[in-house]
C-alpha cells in the first residue's frame, strides 16, 4: 500500500486532482482509497466523491494536522487489514502541515511501501496567502516531492513567475510543473505521481 498526500489551500484544486488520480487508478485496474477531512467545503467534496463511487473515509475530528493520530492512523490500519488497496489518497485540509502527518505515521503498524507529497499552488492567490500564512505555505512547499502550479490556463504570466520564484526559494531541489486541472493530467505527471509507475 502506498500513501499519496495532496496538500494546498482551499481552492487550489486538491479535490479535482484527487478525483482525477482516483479515476486513473480505476482505469489502470488499481484500487484507491480517498481520505478527506470533514471541515468547511471538504464535506461537500466528500459527498461528490461518494457519488462518483470512490471509497471515501471522512476525517470528522477537525483539522488533520491537529487530530490526525485520533482518526487517520486507525483508518489507515483498517485499510491495510480489511481491504486490498494499492493507493491511499489523503486530502487534508488546507491548514495541514505534511510534517505533522509524517510524524504521526510512526504510530502506524501496517505495511506502507512509500509516501509521496504533492503540493498544489494557486498562482492567483499565492502571493497574498504567502504574506498572511508564510510559515504554513513554507512548510507545504518545503516538504513536497512534487509541486504543481495549478490554473496555468487562467493565471497571468507574472503570477506564474511569482509562484515559481516562491517555490524555488523554499524548495530549490524540486522543479514546479504548471498544469490546468480542467484538462486531463499529462502522462509524465501521472508517471511521476503514481507509485507503480515510478516510485518502486
């Protein structure tokens, strides 16, 4: 079982990406489980996911970075013991710090072949958010294995440039990729993200 953590602030495209990846897993004959938070608009998102026949476990204890040990670890344990799952897609709240999730994984006793973090940056709002919540944005970018700059089809060139600049300053070892989630994910991105194509 592999774990994919998708971080980013509300509106950055986390749920859209999660659904695209889940659909791709199904297309390739793989089983995916989706874990989401039941806070704010995430609750609406989880209902949408259910209607699309994906397996969804809701985190009902609030912000995942604060209460993850109380809900996330038992859920992960249940998945490993009772279900045959290839990929767990974890979509925490926008306020989640990947480091908090990774630290709590030490309480998980089941098999986990890999952990991969994708951080989504919304170039339309990133500069403003970065000024207000600098520490959180910094942690999400710094801990990412892959950085996706979303809304490339509607963002101005200067907004894309600013997003690239911020990402490069914080995580110089990761080259951001520009995408539009209105379109199907590029095969190169799928190869980078999906574990059976690239992580092993």
